C-alpha cells in the first residue's frame, strides 16, 4: 500500500531537515577522520591518540537526555538552533586547542561537539513526528539521505581546509566545521514543526499522563526496537573502527583501507532512497531482520579470508545491514510510545538514543584493544551470537503483536 503524499508543510520541513542533516552530520566525519591524527600530534602518549573521537561519542551519548529535555521545554526548533550554536563553540574550542598545542582543549572541543551530534541524530524523530503514521518509515528513510550528503561534505571539507591555517595543520578544518553549523542555522530557524512538541507538563494533547521511561521500557515493542537498534549501530561502529587497523595489519595499504571505509559509508546511506518503501511493502520487522542478517553475512565474509575483497565486501554488507537495521529499528520505536503525548515521546526517543550511543561510545573505546588482544576473526565471530539474540527478540515481538491483535 502506498502512503498518501506529504502535505505542503510536512514536505517543506522534510526538505529543511534533510539539508540540516547534510550539514550537521558532516561534523562526525570531520572529527572521526581527524581526531586520531590530531591526537597523535598533541597527546603526550600514543595510547591517548584516539581519545578525542571516543570523547565525541561519549559526549553524544550523554547529551541525548539533556537535549531531549530542552526539546520538550523549548520545542524542537529552538533546541536545534541552540545545538547548532554549541557546535560553533565546540569547533572553535577544538581549533584553539590545535593552535595552542593543547590536547586537553582539543578533547574538550570534540566532547562538546557530541551535544550537536545528539541534536542531529534526533532529526529523524522530528521527521517522523511531523507526518501521519503511515508515512513515518519513509520520513525516517528520507532524512537519512542527508547522511549520504554529509559523508561527502565532511571528507571534502577536510581535504580543502586541512592546510588553511598556516602553522596549525587541521585547525582550518574545525573552523570550517563551525561554518557548516552556521549554514545550518537559517534552515533550522525556518522549521515549522507541529504544535505540541514543546510542553511544560507531563500531559499530552489527549490529557493522558505520560508514562515513565521505566514503564515504557517494559513494553515488548520498546525492548525489541531498542535491542535491534543497539545491535545494529553498536556492531557497525565496533567493526568500522577496527577494520582499517585490521586491514593495515594484514598488509593492505592505508589508501586501500580508506577506500574500504568510503564504500562502507556509501552503503550505509545510499539505500535510504528506498528503505522506507521497503518497510511499507514488507513491514518494519522484516526489514529490520534483513538488516541484522546482512550484518551477520558481513561477519561471515570477514571470517572467510583476509584478502582485500573480503574486507571490502564485508564493509559494504555491514553498511547495508546498518541502514536496514537502524531505519527499521527507528520505525519500530515509533510504535512504542504514545504519539499524542509529547512528553512521553521525547523521553522515550532520548532514552533510546542514550542506550544506543552509549554502546557506540563503549565500542569506540574498546574496539582497538580487543583487536590487539583477540584479533580480527574473534571480533567478527563474537557479533554472531548478538545478532542471533536480536533476531530472536524480533520474532518474539512479532508474536506478541499478533497475539495482541487477536485479543483486541
């Protein structure tokens, strides 16, 4: 069944959110690609080189709850504008850290950037909240197209600006990161989100009291959606972080490793043009399960050998699986809370992202050490039981939903 076309306001908001996503999500590739390099320049010990990237992921995870609180109190538009202003500040702090040779200041800048990242990650929920239930999956998928553009904008920004500040390599790239956030400001100011997104009480539009996060967390729909999202995103971050080091360790060049990551990022976001249609056609659970199976296939291909095509093929499958799993899990989450209760909706969305990006932060901290101690094959083998658990939970959730439908 084809969902109805978006109305004029929803279509306008969608266009603005996609554009804002393409600029906002470009910050992550800049930080991830340069964080370790700058860390090597500034850190007193080599072991601390990747700390700026890990702190960005940790900052993102810790910012999900306060960012959601401000969205609930101020409304999405005002909160998003504040997030972009924080991005300008964080990029300035990071650039100053490079110029002054201060590793501590640079780490502070990347950690602060996590707050902007938490706001950008919630754009997908803003899109879902602004459309009819039958259009949510497509809205989420369309927002992810902005991630594809960001995957191009971010690396190109680094290439064109890395030597822009004489005597301070890469400081210019963080100044450019601030400029990207400034460009996003007029887009965010132009948003016209539906009424009721800002609330100062615990009641929703219908007068129902918002359920606590603990109460919602007992709901099978929430358990299934969060489990699928955490496994999809957590495994993707874990493998993507370890893959370049594993490739170089197996005798492949840094250029070949970089090319593998480029194909991986392309596979992560390119399916967004049709993932929403697949969800409408086959269902949220089915597409999410397909994503998990693709991630499992990437692990099996990685275990099959250490040639270049094994690595590249595994990374492409990992990207495709992440897209289906992440978009599908996000669509499943929209069924776990009351759409007419802004307070409950914001809390659940924030708690979901807190859990998911908390796992991503742990993955970025631990992937390098586990690769060194256990090896590439062990990492890929360990993902398979986690995927099996997530698939079992999806099957359980589908059965619970069928039983609820019969008894309704």
